[in-house]
């Protein structure tokens, strides 16, 4: 059962790769989707880094200036 599933997954991946490689519309759709995902990941990482920076500022006590 597992062997048939793995074989089906492998054949599906090969078929999908062939479809994308031979179709301009599919290729452009994949590239567009990749660009959108990368942009969203960058935004999420910027938000997390900003949140981490704010939490670090709260944790470290500020020195009094004389």
C-alpha cells in the first residue's frame, strides 16, 4: 500500500514538473506564486524581528545617565 502511494506521489510530481516545463501559462503562474510567497515571508520575518527587538528593549534595563 505504501509503495503504491509513494509511486503515485512520484509520478504526480514528475507529471506536474513536465506540465509546468511545457506550459508557459503554468510556468508563469508558478513564478508569480513563488514571488508572492517570498514577499509574504519577508513581511512576516520583518514583523517578527521588530517584535523581538521591542521585547528585547523591554527586557534590558536602561542605564541612568548622570
